[in-house]
């Protein structure tokens, strides 16, 4: 399975934000880590989307739509290292 260009760009923008030590970074990391492994990383509260700016929320909506149609994890798309980095930054406390 491959991501289409707009979805790939949205994912990469969300990953970049998730790597920042900000409120939006925390929300984006939680969103991505819930996709990667919700049992180990915790779920994602949809109301957390209220804490994102419009562009970032739009990227998350695009990703949510894509995820709902394709049973693929981020590591299967080549983003496993990014998920490991996010886990270490946000969950391995």
C-alpha cells in the first residue's frame, strides 16, 4: 500500500509537528502513536483536535480518512523509525 501525495505530505507535516515540544506536538504525537499501537501508546481523544491550528487539524482529518480505508500501520509505510522516535520523546518517560 502506498500513500497518495497529499496524504503523504500531510503525514510528514504531522510527524514534523509531533517532533516539537509544543502543545500541538503532543497532540500530533498522540494521534500518530494511537494509530501505530493504541494498546501500548494510549488512545486519542478526538476533542484534542480542538488544540490544533486549522492546517494541522486538516492534515489529521485527511490522515484519519485514509486510515479508515486502509488497514496499514505507519511502519508498513516506511515510518517505523519516526514512530520509534515519537515514542521515545513522548511515552518513554
